[in-house]
């Protein structure tokens, strides 16, 4: 039970919780013509602005190549217009016959914006720091390519990379002794924001689940996991901390004005919003990989849905209720500023961190809520834009990025891959 939770507040058990197992479909309604015009203007304006910024960045990096980029940029016949970026660990000899555990990453951007280049810094740091091969995946963007196009783009690229014998992917299976999951590969899929959604969705597809090297883990980092709940209905589940400097102390969540446009662009009219491939928060445990890792940002309107999923997939049977009268269950995190030192995680509070392997015969769940940070805190481009030069905010985000990457890297290597 979370510290501070009332013993008198009834908890929702797995059977009682309606967020994930409601068999009644919830259709995506067709908006008014005026709303369509507004959404279209918003998303195409965003895409035009982002495209201009990417164009400028590409030219700058062409003239002054940055350190830490990918070792290889490669295209596959299945998706020739969607190159992938491949990062070898700095310590790895590319002439060596040795193989590497492999992490696929999927960038964010609300399914509409974002670029495969955006996560180069994160991918390079993870490859070098964890001695892992990192493959950054690409996908088509909405509204030109609505659901499920991006999902099938990622599916095709994962299969192509797994079958690419030129890459030193560790294709040997290992036994997860004591976990009851048989033999597993040393691969995993991780995504940020919309990419977190895709990571948990693509690993449900039969072509991925039945592959000889099917990912042993799917990981979401501040993912948008439940598109069946209206964005403004999620606001009561987010703590607001006005004592923190902007943007962390802002009274408005920065995503609230973006999510409706992204949802309109990505979700087909009439589609079931509880479809587990669209909203993986509604996925059944047996349809996901043996291990699931979920990271959320405390000051993020999307955090509560990540918390609910992590608890539901664990053996605890206690699932936070987003409409609870008890703030300890309604709010993901707490209203007070973290008591930990700046740059530190809260690993001793089970609302902020737990690792579950007991009583679950399919693997395990890793939950991590990063305190006092906003959506996108681990991306240098986003945090420099959002923090507007606020040095302490940037430093805190950098330190917590390093801390959570190390924590999740250890979980992958020791628990999932058994290295």
C-alpha cells in the first residue's frame, strides 16, 4: 500500500477495476467540422514548425557533426523510407564475433511529430553505459498515417533487424531460472511517450510474440498508455507543485493543449478506444512480454495510467483508482516536493518504485516514478526548451536521467537478460 494511503478507502482489485477489462467498446467520436478544422490547423502548423527546426538542425549537424551519433544508419527493404539508427557500445570492437544484448528504442512525439534523431543522446549514453546494442526505430506520422500504420512500421522494422545476420545481436536463448517463463532472448523494446505506447503495443502482435528472438521485455518511459480517458479527466491524477521553479511549478500541464490534437490525428473515427493495440493499458497480461518495465514522470498528466498498469500487471492485486476520494490513490506521486536530495530517485517508497517477480509465473514488473520532473525530462532538446535556462531544473533532470537509466539498465541485465 502506498505510504499515506487511507486504510478506509476501498481498493480496486484486478476483477473490480474497470479501466482495463470493460468489454463494452468505447468508440472514438467524430468531432464537429469546426473542431476538425481547428485540429488540422494545429497539427499541420506543429509539423511545419518542427520540420523547419529539424531542417536547421540537420544542416548544423552536417556542417558540424556532433559527437555520439549512431555508428550506422541503415534502411531495410520492408520500409525503405524509414531508416533505423544503430549504436554500438564505445567499448565494442566491430570486427569481433562477440554478440550483444539488444535494445530497440522508439521515439515520441504524439504519433505526429518527433524525429528519429531526437533520442541520439539517450541511445548513445545507454549503449556506452550498459554495453548494449541500441537500435532506434522509425515510423510514419499521423494524420497522414493514422493508427495502425506506425504500429506496423515498427513491427516490420523489428522483424527485419532481428533477421539481419550482419548485426551482432545476441540470439542465444537463456533460461530465466525461477521465473517460470522458459527460455528468453536477450532483446527488449523501449519507447518514449508515444513510443512507449508503441513498445507495449507492438510486443502484443503475434509476429513479434512468436519470433524466435521475441523481446523478453517491453518498456515504457512516460508513455501515453490509455487513450480511452479524455485528457482533461486525467488532470486530477497529477500533482502540482507551485513551489518548484517553472516549468515544474506551472499550474497547467504542458501536454493538455497538445493531446486532443494528437488523438484526433492518430485515432480513426469509430475505433474502440479500449483496443489494447491502441491503449496498451487495457492489454491482458498474457499478451505482453514476460517482463514489463514502466517509468513515469511525477509531474506528468500521463503518469497515473502508467502507475495503474504497473500495479495491475504485478502480483499485488491493488490497483490505484483514478477517481478515488483518497489523494494517495487518485494522485500519482504527492503534492510535496521530494525529500530526497536533488538528482536522486525515491527507491524506498513503493509509490515511486517497486520490482515484482513473486507470485507472477510469467516474469516480472518494474515500476519507477521519477520525482519532481516533467514529461520529456530525459531529452536534452525538450528540457532545454521547457526549462528556459533554469539551471537547477536542467541539472536535476540530467542527474535523474542518469539515475533512472542506470536503474532500468541493471534491471534489464540482471533480471531480464540474466547477464
